[in-house]
C-alpha cells in the first residue's frame, strides 16, 4: 500500500498537503486545474520535490530517506526524457542497466516491450528520426522493462492521436493487472480517467478535495469539480 500522511511541501507563497492511501495494483487518476499541485504530488513521490513534513511509505517502507534512484518508482513525463544519441533499443535497454550490459532474458524483455508499443521495426533508429508520439512509446517501453511496483504518469500520452492514446492506456492497464503495478496518472483529459482508472483524486488548491469513483466525472457532486469540468 502507498500511504501519504499529511505529506507537505512549502513554497514562499504556496503550499501543498496530501493524505491518502492507495491499494497495490490500483490505477488512480489525478485531475485538477493547472497549478493545483498534481505534478508536485508526483514529484514528491518520486523524490524530485523536497518534502517539508509528513510521512510517505510504500509496502511498509519509508520512502522519504531514499534518493529518487533508490525509490521503487518509474516516472513517465510528458517530455519523455530520451537519450538522443542512443538508438530506440538502447533507450529502452538503459532502463535495465545504465551500461547497457543485458542478459539474454533482459534482451528478450526489451524486444517484447518494443513489440507491445509497436516499435519493433524501429529499434535501430535514433529518437530524432521518430515522431513525438513514437518517442513517447519508447518511454513507455522503458517503463515496462524497469518493472518497478509504482508507476507515475505525468500527461505522457498528450502528444498521441486518440486511437494510439487509448492503445497506450490499455498497455498501462495490462501492466497494472499483470504485475500488480500501482499507477498514479495525471491527466487533463477526463476520458482517460473514465477509461482506465479504478479511482479518482481531484486536486484543488494544493489538497485532495475529492477521493472517489471516476463516476463522479459524469455526475460531479463537488462544486469545484463541476466547475473544472465546465458544468458549474
């Protein structure tokens, strides 16, 4: 279980404070206006945003003393963070070994991940030879091979066309169900939450203002959520 207990980050003119419990294998959508604190929350979980106070644990282990590389987390960002001098294959493989020294089983997992996201024919190409959507698929394949129990998605599929976006979201669901991966997904597209999320967190002014079902998107009971959806 992922537990956030009054997890706080303070800035000179702003602060965020989050408390929630997320079950293993649960897919949770984070929605809210720009600047509400969604990406800050993911940054706190990943270790990129300093935590001022509170507690954070996963599977009974305190995460706060751990550096980002030591946490059981894979983060997929909107800008995909690829190495432009490395091939598609190596960009995926580096998720398994920074020196690209892979066992036969690891090499097979790279090919399997590439196949799942439709990149098998492009493994020898450089990222700059691919479209933005194809580059994002490289990042998703790398997340697949890393096989960390906590996957954080910060609008990673925004550059994809609707059909491919749904396909990649389907891969996220497959990953979560097959491996028991816990997923937190930031999205400005409510359809994403309705499509794959088990649970909805609405972030408003630095706090979780609503913790409920994605059904809330069809019939919002919270005025702030209704206003965000353009129904208030």
